[in-house]
């Protein structure tokens, strides 16, 4: 079952987000298995992330790659809100 994961770190800015994406890309993990949608939104020091994953297992498998990258740039993602996806509408 597809899930949505909403992360709202206490503090994350564009420079930190860009560094995270750069490090994930360098590690060959910019497009992890099972993640079908990724967005970062917000402004200033309060950027948030929403992902859609094919399954909880796919998201969990990405954690050991993602978490050290976040720690290395000082981002504490907190606990995500995980919700089942009911419908996706693409334009």
C-alpha cells in the first residue's frame, strides 16, 4: 500500500536541503527505490518535505542512507507523519 510521509523539521533551510540532495546524488541515492514523489516546500528556515512511497518497507530501507546525510548537515527530521495514500491526481 502506498504511503505519504510528511516531515516538518524544526529547522531546515534551502542551503541545507540543497546540500542533502547533492550528497544523496553523489551516493547514488537521489531516486531511491519505491519513492514515486518528492517535494520540498516552505520558506526561510522552515522547509518541509512530503514524499509518496510505494510501501513502508521502501521508505524504511532508505533510512540508513538518508539519516547519516541529514546528521552530517545538522538536520533533525523529527518523526514523520505517515498516512495511507487514498488517491493521486496528476495533471
